[in-house]
């Protein structure tokens, strides 16, 4: 047996990142981070087929054309479930999208964006869902954060 677990539970938040967001709809209105790693997944199990050959089930690797943006809403829980939490690691995404998002540099950028958003929400005395994105964007740019494709 080979143990290689890359993910666990993922939140279902205000926005769910999918393969479409990474391959086609790469810009987002409220971007807070960038990803660019290929979509990939290791097999989920190994099987012996009818010919007695070992096969890996669930492998895929799909190269992405370039960087894609990750929206603030992907790290926000649903408003009716929680208003004071940001989730930059087990963010709201499909299994396929998480195969690209899961890289540590992406988590570092999302973590910095989450910390900035949390500090701003406290200073502005607003729930995270009500935080003015323009204010967040201004602070991220001032900090030198890279979160826009163009």
C-alpha cells in the first residue's frame, strides 16, 4: 500500500473553485491570490485488471495555460453558517481544482490575504462578508501581494 494523502475535507463556501475557473474563467472580480500549478491527482486505488495487470485508477495531469485568480469568496464560509472565519487552506473547491490550488506558495498568499482581510474587518467593525473589497485590494497592493493575472 502507498499512503499519499494530499487533501482532506474542504469547505463548501460562498464560491466553489472548479476546473472551469482554472482553465477558462481565470479572472475574478474579488481576487486575493493566484495559482498556476497543473491540475493533477494521484490514483485513488490500485487494481488488477482482467489481464492480471496492475492499473492505477484515478490518475490525471492536466497542464494549465497560465495563472488563474482565486476569489475572496472561496475562503469565506456561507454567510448563514459563519461570519467570522476565513479558510485559506481547505478552501471551497472541487477535488480537481484543489489538485492545483494545494501548493504551499498559494496557501501562503491566501494566508496573507486572509490575515489582511481579518485585520481590516476588525478595524472596520464589519463581518467578513461585508468587508469592502476595494479596501482589501488597496491593502494587498500596498503590501506587494500578487493576486491579479494582469
